[in-house]
């Protein structure tokens, strides 16, 4: 996958799918003379699809659609359908009602049938049955074999819709299921307007690969007789198309042409529905329409959610509690129903949902609304007008316009939310960011378990959120936030529905040997161009990815950085700085833009490197696309909190539980030292050992153009014989820098001319300067300046017990500078005691070893050479090769046979 300078994505995977399916549809469009063709949408629903397949819909008593039959029929005719059918779930009530009105209709239904050995429900489109036969079909759908045998006996044609889409994830599904489907069905839906391109192309190639020999072999293997199910192995499979419309937006835009010889004459004596049934049985079918990736389903679900918000009724607590489903399903339904019911009290939001539904049906908002609405929301009205106008354009233009409008609305509303929050923070009565502290967040972030306290308050002051009533909270939630949640929710749900069986799709494509999804990781991080150690290490990782053209791309949120090869840049919706935590800015990305990049880029796994906003985005992407997700731990937050706050053990345990909940959401965690790994799999965190991967940062090549500089140019009055300590890091207390005054003072008792040079900046810089007045403070140094210092000074001192790795240790080693550090975490895994540095337990020991080092010139020379040698063991290729392998990514040729550092 390539990126140009404007972040445009060149994704060969999706382009190849589009080209392949486009060629197939072009061929189908030329199969028959259109003058002898009827046009039908084989797959559409109305309000009689009132019992959904989705569990949450059943728990919440929500129908699949509120679309009236009359409106559906009108839309089908407007889109050119010459034969009508309505395929509601497990009933043909709409078809019988139309027949009673004297309207010609091909009777149809989408029956949900049970596959016993797979504990799986599948759909079967069924046509041309009588009311008596409908009763029999409903009785027999509890067993797919009995259902299909009966249909074959009664000469009732059936179609297997969306063969690669199932409404639930099921670990029992394997390729044997599709071998059976090949024997059981003669017709398959290859074009479904609500499914994505990948599934459609996989279905096409699978069906076209089913030779008579394969079908006969499958039948023998599974002890099935094709004739029992109306299947002739010698005849090619028939492919069909349908819109699968539930909302009245896309009905008739996808479907099938049915070829009837001498159609004009036949229509004089036969009804269109009779001729359609004849063509279905004969297999004279050519699909038409377009597959809109997840765009159409996104639009359909946005319309559905808009109607749910205004039409949902209280499902009842007992119904939720007693209904089939997991505890999480019931809790989720309880929360969603309560939020939606409370949202109905928000009149402005309810009106907007109504406007959204109208716009998707082609109806513009009232012209007076422009003058009545707040200026902040005029943009929303403009987008709704664009949506309504585009309904008159082509289906493709409509889909593109709506999805573009959804993204624009989401971005605009989130910026509006951010500006209002910023205004509130600047208000004298607002919350001050500088008052935000880890202590306050930790102590206050809790929800009471007593429901009356949550909903009504209990009159008592508590150190949690029980003083915030849900009703008051929802009243205070602004209109843009509520709408943004629905927009994000519809996008998440539409894509999640398509990819809930992603593992099956991967297996299926590998079995076919075609249309295999690209294997690429998108790497999210909140920091890359900032002045901190994490940014330094990630920048090195990005350089290696760019050099070796690895299947990983970074994505950052930054207002100034520019895109580059393997680097996406999204602009922040808002950004702010918490001065208490130094120079690091908090940047909020546009969630929908990141999701678009992930989808269009053909990525199939996500990595996150920081616990900030990008962690939230990564979990959203994980759920949206059902992809493996990984977290790369750079920071020991428990240690950070211990050194920078006054939280007690109980309060630190609360943070630990939050972190455990976060890390448990990922499929794998990368850690930088063995101590951290043991902690994660120990009793405090209890993560599974197989999910923890030990990795390392790699060295970056020494700049051969950088040379030693005289010590006198750094320290006034120094000579080349002057013993000089060096430290380079962020000057904050968790780095252990306040140990330095004692360490230096004790060492100077035996080495009076000992000097120390400090490079870096941070919140504790001023305090350290007062404690070490004789030290030379250089501030933040560039990479080249640091290289000169490593080459020119003597011993790197690193008093941090906080760092999970210690990039500066490797940087020092690259330039031949030995290091002294505490015997813990990252440095413990890098430094070889008494060989290329020292590992000590306390300040006194550190002072003692500093004295030893400067009193032994041969040790200094030996350690310098050993440091360079040790740095050579942290080369990029073996470390990155193991990183890719642990994520399941293929290694480039140059990385073959590489192993990570021990």
C-alpha cells in the first residue's frame, strides 16, 4: 500500500476486487436482450419483517423496519422493477395482502433455517409457494435438510442469500459447511446491496469454481444426494442479485434480469410473476446493480437508528432479564434502552433524527428551518439538503454524498463540541485544566452500584459520580454530542456486521487461493514528533519501516506534521496541553477519518503505542472491523503515579484495574523488559502468558560525520582528563533525577574534580538546577548534539527506576559510552554488569561504582568497546522481524532467518 503526499491511499487489494466484480457485472449486462427481460429485486423487506434475527433487536422488541408495503412497492416501480416480490422473514403476509388487492406479485419470503450440526441459522430465499405450503415450510425450517427436500419435492425454487454472511459468529463453521451448501443449493445470491465487495467477489469465485466433479465428490463425502434437493451437479450454478433493502432507500437498485423468450407475446397470456417463476426455475438470471462496500449498510443503519431513537418503547426490565442471551447482551440492551428513552426527552435531537430520516428519503428540511436554527447548526441543515438532493442522482452518487455528509457532520459536530468545552474551561466558573490531576481523576472516577444513587442521588456527598443524575447528565449533554454518538454508532455497527466472521473470510480466501485480504498493520500513536523518549523510539521504528518497506504504516494526529511514506497524518479535532505533565499535548483525532483510512488502506490489524486518545480509537477500530489488535507498552504508569502523586495503595490499585481492563481488550501486548512481562502475567494483572510478547527497541546507526568535541567547549575550565558524568532524559521526578545530587556529592568526596552534564528539559528542571548548581545544563539537544556528547564525555548515569527500556542506554552504547543504572526493568536487560556498565541497587552503590570506573583506566577502555559490541546486538532487522512475526505478518525477503535479541 502506498501513500502520496496528500495522504491519498492507493490500495491494490480493493482496486483489484472492484475491477474483478465490475468485469463480471459487465459480462452479465450483455447476456440477454433487455427487450426479453423482466426486472426484479429478489431480496427486499417491509414492516412485516417484524421479528429480527439479531438478538438485541429481539430483546428490545424492535422490528427490522417500519417501512410500509405501499411505499416499498412504489419505490420498486420507480426503480424499474417489472415484477414485485417482498421477502420478509418467515412470512409472506405482505405478498398475500398485495394479491388480495389485485396486485400481481411473486410470493416470496426469507426463511431462517437451522443447520443442526453447526448450531447455525441460515437464510433461504423462497418463491412461488402457496399459503398451505408456507405453513409447511415454517414447520420444516427447524432443519435445513427437511426444508430443502420439501421445497424440491414441491418444485419451489430457493436461493441461498449472502452465502458468506451469518448473523452470529460460530466457531463450528468450517469449510465443510460450504461443501454441503454446494450440494444443497442450485442458486446463490452473488450481489447483495447491503454486503461488501470482498464477500461478493469471494462468493463469485467460489461458485464459479464448483465443477460437477467437485459437487459429486462433496456429495459422496457428506453422504448427500443432490437430487433430493433439486440440484443437478452437471448444470452450472445460478447467480442472482438483490438489494436486501429494509428502509426503502435502495429497493430496486440491485436485482436480477430474468430472461423470457418472446416476452412481449408471453405477457399477453401470462402474469409477470408466472414468467418470473419460470425464469428462476430455468436459471435464466443475470444480476445487476452495484456493491457499495459498507456505505449502503451504513446509510441503512443510520436511517434505522434515527427511527429507533424516535420509536423505541420501554422493553421492560423483566423481558431483558429473562430473555435468551449473555449477561453482556442484557446489560448492553438495558443501557441502550435507557439512553434512548432518556434521549427522547431531548426535543432538539429528536427533531434532527426526523430530519435525517426525511433527507435519506429525498425530502429536504423546511426552508424556514434555516432561519430558525442556531448558526452553529446551519451546517447540519446544509448537509441534509445535499443528502436530499442527491437522492435524485445515481445510486452511486447518492451513497457517496451521504457517506461524505456523515463524515462532514461528524467532524463539524466534534469541533463544535471541542470549542464549547474549551469555552467552558476558559470560563471563570468552569473546570480548570491545571486543576486536573491524576489524584482527582482517580479518586472521583467511579459510578455508584446503588441504582437509586445513580439515577436520583442520595443526598450524601461521596467521592464518586453519584451526585450526577442520569437525567441531568443527559439534559446537559449537548445536541452535537448525541448526534455524533449516533453517527459513530451507525458506522461501527454497519462495518461490524459485515466483518463479524472475518476469520471465516480469511480462511475462505486462502482455500480459494484468490482474493486474499492484504496483511497490513496500522500503528496508532499519540506521540511521534514530540520531545520525549517514546517519540524517539517510535521515530526509529518508522525509519526502519520506511527503509525496508515493511507492511506497517503509522498514523498520528498532529496539526503541523506532514504525511510521508508509511505515515498517515490526521488533523486534530482539538488539542490541549496539561502543563502538569510537561510539554506533551493531548490531541483528539477525527474517529471517522481514522476508520476511513483503515478501511480504504486494506489493513487487517491494529497496533497502539500510547494510552491516550489513540487507545480509544484503536479499540473502536478493533470492534468496528473485528481485527486483531495489539498494544505496545512504553510506560510503567503504576510507577509513574507512585513517583508523581500522593495516591495511596488502594487508589493505585484502582488505576491498575483500569489498566488491566484496557490491556485485556487487546489480542497481544508487547513489553520491553522481562520484569514488566512477569508483572503482566502475575497475580496483579493476570494476563495470559501467550499474549505477552517480549520485544526491544533497536539501535539507530551512528552518524559517522559526528566527531568528539573538546570537554572545554562543554564545561568551562575542563581538560580532557576531567572525569565527566552525563545524563540525557526528560527532567521529571519519575526519572530518578533527584537522586543525582546525593550520588554526585558522595562520589566527589573521592573524585573532587568530578563534573556532570545534564541534557533535557521537563517539569523538574528548575528544582534539579537548584539541587545541582555546579552541573552544566544544556537543555533539549538535537540528535547530532547528543551524539557529540556521547562521544566526548565519559560515563552515562541513569538513575531511573521508571523506564521500561532505556533508549538512552542504547544511544550511549552506540557511541561507546558505558552506563551505570539501577538493577531494574529495561536497563537490567540491556546492561551487562561489570562488562559494559554497572547495575546497582541504591544511590550509595552508584556513587561507589562511579569512583571505581574513574579510578581504572583499563576498565574504561574495555567497557567502551564492550558497549559498542552490545549495541550491535540490538540491530533493527532481527527485532522488527520478531515484531512482525508476533503480529502474524509476513516477513520481507531481507528479513528471512532473522531472530530477535535474547
